[in-house]
């Protein structure tokens, strides 16, 4: 009898997948923005819309977490997952807006390289999160998370080289603008790695 009175389990996995899908769209648009000529305002407008939708998923999932008595995985893991997914979108939206705000006309190759890494990382995470519905997919999930860790290491190296090059160019204003943009992209990739670690932790907890 008591079971009938308990709050029904919210479809958290549906929420994770929707959230990650929105973030993947943000990253794809950002890659297109910096790979094409133009002021990027149209791309930023679309990115802003997807980022807003991602915020809505974060809010609805958090609210559901407060109302749900039984959750499929630990509450702290659910909160951490949606927070990290949302962080990725936030950092990319921030990078995109700065490219438009600073009226960047020439895109540095390192930015494109980092955006490409980010696109790959979010694609791998999208697969991992879909597989998270069934812990029998643990080997696939581990493989995808491993790839994300490797991508983050690669991104670190690219950022270091890019920043060093900026200092050598002796253009203070350009250095300030691009250092900020590049670091935003790298932070998004760093959040991808954090998300991979959370997913790996979920696997361990449910082994």
C-alpha cells in the first residue's frame, strides 16, 4: 500500500540524454561559428537559445530531485551530472559571446582545434550517457570516458602552446581577448572530463 503513495520516479535518464543532446548542439554550432567567416551573431543567437533550454532542463531535473523519493542512482550523482553538463554549455556560450563582443574577424587555428576536440568529447559523452541506462554497458562507458580523458590532455597541450604564442606576438589587446576565449573553450573541455569522472563514479557505485 505504501508504495502507491510514494512519488513516482522521475525519468532522470531521459533528462540526462535531453540535456546532453542540447549541449552537443551548442558545441556543434560553436564549431560552425568559428569555422566560418562572418560576425557570428546568428550562431550566437542559436547558441543562446539552446543554452536557455539546457538551463530549463537543469532546473526541472533539480526540482524533480527534490520531489522524488526513490532515484535510480545517488542524488549527489544526479545533481553533479546535470551541473557538469550545464557547465559545458555555459562556457561555450561565454566563448561564443566574446567572439561577437570583441568583433573577432580572424579565428586562430588553436581555437578551431579546441572546438573540434570539444565536439568529439561531447559526442563521446552523449554515447556514454545513453549507455548509462544499463550498467551492463560498463565497458562501452569506460571506453568513452577514457577517450574524453585523452582529449582533455590534448586540449591542455594546445592551450599551453597557444598562450605562449600569444605572448610572443607582443599584441597586448589581442592577447587578452584570445587568452580569455581559448580558456573558456578549454574549461568546457575540462568540464567534459569532470563529467566523465562522475559517470565512472556512478559505475563504481553500482558495480
